[in-house]
C-alpha cells in the first residue's frame, strides 16, 4: 500500500519561514553574545526537529549524531533528490532510478544514465535503506551519506563532477539560502550528501499484513501465506539470510546469479579484492519485494515466482557458491510450496510514502 504525501510550494515557504523565525536568533532583545555561532543552524532545534514516524513492525531507527533530522534539512534533501540539475546533462535525478511511484526503485533490469548509457546493476529500492548496514549491492558505502554522492559522480549514471555540482547548486539563490539556514555554510558536497540522506531516512515501510499478523491479527494472513511463512521460517530456512525484521541480515553471499556469463560481475570482490568474495552480493531486504521487480543485482529475473524458484533450487552452481545454497536443492519444493512462499512474500508489502516532486527553485 502507498500513502501519498504532497508538499505544496506554500508549505515549503512556511517551513523555511518558520526556521528563520525560530532558529536564526531574531530576538533583538538578546545581547549579541547570545546569538548562535555561524554553524548553529546544524544543531537540532526543537521547533524544527523532524519527527520520524516508525511504521508497525520496524525497529527504532538510529539517526547519526552528526546529521540530525530537521524539517528544513529533509525538505532540502527532497528538492535535491528530485533535481535533474545534479546530473551533467540535466536529465537524471536520484528519483529517475529510485522512483517513489515504483516502490522507490524502477522496473528495468539495470539503470540508465546520461547519454543513454546503461549500467550493469539493478537499482535497489530506497525503502528502509536507512536500516541497512551498508549501501549498494557490493556494500561499497557504509552509510546513506556516503551513498548519496556516488551516483552523481558515476560516469555511467549522473556523470557529473562535484565541483560542477556545487557551482550549479550554489548558483541557485534559493538553494544558497537554504544551505545557509540548514548548515550555516555555503553549498558543499557534504551538505548535499547529508540533506539527501536525511530525506531518504523518511522512506520507511511497515504495517504489512505480516506485521499485523504478528501484532495479533490472525486474519491478516490467509492460509497460503501462513503456510509460506512456515516454510520461510522453518523448512526452507530463508530467514537465515533474510532475517527479521528487515528480512535481510545485511551480509554478502554468492548465489550464482550471472556466474554463467563470460565476464561475471565480481560483486563484493571489487570492493575487498578478496577472491573468496567473488560473486557475492548483499542480501536484499524483502519488504515490498513484490513491487520491486525485476530481481537480483542484474535484474535478470522478471517474476517473483521465478526468483523464488531460483533461490529454492539452490542458485546456480559455481566455484564460489555459498554453502547454504547447496542444501536448498535437496528440499525439492513442490509447485504448491513455491506458490505459498510467493504468497508470503507478497504479504511483506506494507505502507510507504509516495512523495511528489516539490517545486524546484
């Protein structure tokens, strides 16, 4: 299910105005010594603090101490997320490949970039990415802040250079004012990253039929979904890697996806250089998985049923196949059991925000 959040231009102005009135030291009755220092806007202010609502079924979310969430920062991040001017040719934004209307992903095998270039990996959803212990399929970024700048500078994706991005954003008066208000600085790469990350932390999904079932509503799952849940948690032991509550343990495994290609994607090995990491990719979380097709790091499987069959069948054999997959083949799951697993995975689809693009400055 989707919840629609639309922020009008007037509400954006109100947020900015409220920030100025409550956080910029406008009270002239105070002596100069009591006015905030140059970087005081970065400190979390009660009047501007962003109240993050955690959906049913999700754990508390830890916010980085050096990037507190405020209404003004989240709104700045929202604008940057949708702004195609961050790309070299002005055609690609974060939302191009992570579209809120497509469960914050896209229904293409791999992402496209500037000059009609095609990447070699599928765009993972932004939903609940705030909880993950690493970002990207190969885990090359540890945080959302680190992840935010990667696509901007990737020559196949947004293809820009950071000095050009900063100059472009700084040349827009509204952005310049917002950076001063939010960070107390001029436009910086760090500020861009922190604003986008703050916005992405608002993209959470929970309150799925599975969550309601666990909370006591025994009618939230039908019989097929309950059988699938039992298989998932027990016989098939999918939960070992797709651990609750996110349905991912955040680790890296080789399932053999794409290993039969002439030049297979090295996956995690590209980050660590270790041979044992060849073909390993981060376990994707499965919340809203029914809405984020196609599947796997290369987007090579269109249907959820086929993805389940591949995994339940033990993946694709190769010299680096994870040991856990070798036992999967012996299960010999029936068509009915596969259908029950798919039904359970569909029950992991919960509510998430579908956010409309804001008015651009």
